[in-house]
């Protein structure tokens, strides 16, 4: 998991890899000085809901950029949740979902403009 995740989060998502902490967590720099720490868990222990969401200014452009890097986006057609071109409007935002190499669900979201 560590090398595969490091490659995905740094090379595909563009997050700067900061290294490993003393507990073995992978550390990545986020905008505004925040840090994303990834903890290795046993196989099959991923959540069946969004693990993390990244706010973007232009969701369509962000999807296009990530697809060009090899990221596959999920589409949904559920009661109350339908994507069109990978994007769903939920309340005051647009959202799109994809998975990391370990099956964790990640999201891009863009607040709707007034």
C-alpha cells in the first residue's frame, strides 16, 4: 500500500509528498498548510462512504485533468443521487467521486456560485 498510495496521491493527484511520520503514516501537503496523513489498514477495511473531499474551483476542469492522469470517475444513478458526466449537484455544491488504489472513495466538490 505505501508505494502505490504514495504514487497515486503525489503523481496523479498532485499532492506534495512530505515523507513518513514515526508511525509509518504517509504525509502529503494540502493547500493552506494542512497535511493529509494516510494510515495503512487491513485489506477490506475501506469505508463505503466518502473518505475525503477536495474542494476545487472548477470541477469539470479538475475531472478532465485527473482523467488525463489516469483517474477513473464513478457514475451513480440512485434515488437522490444521479451523476451526469460524472458530476452530481447536491444542495449548494457539485460533486464527483473516484477511488484511490485501495478502494477508498474520494470526492471533488465545487461550491455553486450565487
